[in-house]
C-alpha cells in the first residue's frame, strides 16, 4: 500500500460492538496509514454521522450482528448521509443472508483475517495491495487473523 500523506489519507469508519475487535482492527488500520474513526455500535455510528460537523468518510467497515440493528441496516442508514459510501461487512456471524449484497459492496468473514480485509479495502478504494506495509506488522496480522 502506498504511504498516505495527510491530504490523501482515506478515512474509514469502523463499527463493531466487540470492543477488543474494534480496538485491534483500528490499531492495525492506523498503522497502515488510514485515518480511522471508531464506533462501538450502531447508535454511536449514527451519532457520529448525524453531528453538524459530519466527518468525511471513504469507506465503512461494519460488523453484521450488533444491538439495535445489523450491519446491512446500518449501511443503508449511512448511505443516506454518504450516497457513494463504500461498505464492507466484516463479521464472524455464521448466518448472514444472501441478500446482504444489496446493502454492501463486500463481505469479509472475520475468520479470514486482516489480510483479506485489507485486500477488499484496497480493491474498493482503487489502491495497490496492502501487503508491503502489512508484512512489517509481523505478529499483529497473526493476532488479528485468529479473531
């Protein structure tokens, strides 16, 4: 992945009700040069985008199973504020409906690890593969992959 300058650094919204998963993935993504906004569930994500000074977002990475609403419903809500927003559902859910593709651009199972997530982020943002800097993370990818 290309090193980002502050001017062209993609901004990701990461939403997961599992605090450990949220913090770990946010750390890895920040280390790779992304600007990462986090929300510990749908209500927090909705509050974030409903603020008067709504942040710019390039891509949202959403857990599927969350309190109040699932990731697809949240994706539909977020797209009301950000019509061109790219969305990845990143979930460990066993039963995800096939019609998920109507609401999101991509699905990545948490069991596939951070490497697959980075590949989807790169594909959706039209960037080169994330592997050169990902390799330098060493054990971080292995920790994230096991979640």
